[in-house]
C-alpha cells in the first residue's frame, strides 16, 4: 500500500533532504507550506501543496487526511535536537 507522507516546513532544508532521500520510494508526498508562492519547486517534484500553518489547526486538517499518513516536521526536528 502506498503511504502518504505530509511534510511540514516543506520549503526548508530538512524537508528538502527528506524528499531527496524518498526519491523513488512508493510514497505520495504532501506539503504544508505557509506561502504557496514559494512552493513551485515542490510542485515540479509532483508534491501536492497545501497552504497552512501548524499554529492553525483548522487549516492543517485537510492535507493530513489520508488513509495512512505519516508526518515529518522541521519544527519537530529542531525540538528534538534541542532536548538531546
């Protein structure tokens, strides 16, 4: 079964590296971005782009809807790094 992965902070360095690592994997990528005008490179990669912000849960629901969704957040990566 193909997984759907939702990337937050998708125009940043961490998510870009993750997309590179997932290249060729059997996954559908979705991206949550604050400014869709900065997401053209994501669209060119075939990523489904959604405008939103983690601080606005109402805008986060639509892109996270999928039968099997995993997520990666650069905000989470920073929080983990600062606690280790």
